């Protein structure tokens, strides 16, 4: 697994750890950089889209979106 860059400034506390944990759980390799300047790096966004990584969870530590996604899937999209 690639080491996640510690040079990304502006990354919230815990985001790198959550990304590493996700990569471990899913057996995937995250890109080295999370940010490109003030925006998410293109490789990071492609990785998130390809693997189902929740940006709310990795960036904000927001579990609510994960719970609601599973709930809505179980109810066939009904809220």
C-alpha cells in the first residue's frame, strides 16, 4: 500500500487515518495525495468513486451519511 502523503496541508485531523483504515478494510491502495492545492486531488476523487469511499466520512468523520445510505438501500431508495 502506498503511504498517504503527510505533506497535504489543510487535511482535517483524522482524515489520513480514516483513509488508511478504509484502504486496509477494502484491500485497496489510496493515492499519495488527498489535495491538489485547495481542492481534492483528481486521483483521490477517482479512488473515492471507484471504491465507494464516502467523502463525508473520510473528510468530516460523518457516519450519518453511511447509515442513511445503508438504510435507503435496504428500503429500496425510500426514505
